[in-house]
C-alpha cells in the first residue's frame, strides 16, 4: 500500500495547480530545489475569553527530498523567505513533513 501512496504523492506534488517549486536551505547547508504544497490558512486561537485570528503558513514537503528538517532552516517560495518554526511533523505513512513557517 505505501507504494500506492508514494505514486499518488508524486502526481500531486508534480501538478502545477497543487505543488510549487521552492528552495530549501538547511541551517549551514547548501540550497536544494524541492517541491512543496503550500497551505496558508487563517488560524483562530483561544486565549482566555478572547479569540485571536492570525495568518499561518504551512507547507507539506516530501521526506524523500528533505530527510530531517529542523527549526531555523530556511525555505524560499516565489521570492518570499521563511524560517521553519516549531517541530516538523510527519504523516502516518512517514512520507510527508508538515512544516510551520514564519517570515524570515
């Protein structure tokens, strides 16, 4: 079954309507061209009685392209630079990283 997921992910990331080219730069490393799926959803967080609205930037990145992303690594998408913040999370099949980003 994992082979079917890997094949489906290849198609999704290659699709120009879904995937985008990006440059991944590990802290102290060299730039690597990767494909990402960007998600820029609004987030609503509760803080006491208040509800806070904020914009978020998250991306999905294939483990096959970047094996161990870390906070502080840099990603450039369409001329915008971001830093990885927080702990990257992998999906159940261990094929995709989800990274939370902040502007660099």
